[in-house]
C-alpha cells in the first residue's frame, strides 16, 4: 500500500521551511516511494484544520498516512493522529497554543508568505476547540530540545508523558538536530 507523509508547519511558517525541505531531500534520496505532502496552511486555525482534515481523509483512501508536525504544526498533528488513528512525530510541539499565542495578539505577518492576520481571541477559541487529550500514546513520538526559546519543552514532556519522548540538550525552537534525527523519526513513522 502507498505511504503518504504529511509535513505540517508551525505558526508564521510555511511549506517552504527548512525542515520541510530537509524532509523532501531525505525522502527523494532514501524513500522515493513515499508520497510527500507539505501543505501551505491557512493562517486561521479553523481553516487550517479543515484543510488538513480534508487532505488526510483523502490520502487515507489509498494510502497509509503518517505526520510530522512542528510547533503549532505539532498541535495540529496531535489532533489529526487522534482523529484518524495515524502515527505522528511532534517536534517541539505547542501545548495550549491558545495561551502561548496571547503574547502575539494583533497584526502578524508571515515572513514566508507575506500574508497578514489580525490574531485575536476568536482564533484562540478555535485552537481551544481542537485541543485533544492524549489517548493514542503509541502513535505519538516527541522530539524536544531543551534550548527551545519559544516553548518550554517541559510542558510538552509533561503533557505527552505516556508517549515516546526524545529530549536533546540545547538546541532551539527550530530543532537544530532535525537532519540528524530525521531517519529515526521516519523509521518510527514509516517502518
């Protein structure tokens, strides 16, 4: 059966991110049979999750699906893993992003796309509405770096405590060891 890997980018990022490109390069060299999908997500959470739900549901018709999500993309990937019973790797995932993003309310411009969104409380409510408890702990693997300057890695470690959690000292929110750890992530997802 066909395998499909989704890379889900974070807040104010895009499908053109460094990790998305590294994943594409690795797959083309080592796993060319895997279909790779890296959608440009809508900035509004409701629209992004509708987009992802539709794309994952469509892929599941003829494929086994796996997910990599980074930061807010990790939050979305957790939702999708629970929704569709598919494996996901969460990289420095956002936990309770409706609290974290309170500091970013107001106009935000995505440096990759140039899109602007006036981030407000309705967006926080949309994020709260898709939050899920951890039920499918065997389907989730976390990769955290202690030097994450945006998210406190201990929140994710605590929230996903029953899951396979890999913690690296240092690093930052971009997850500096991504290229090195990607083969292990893909082994979990696509083995």
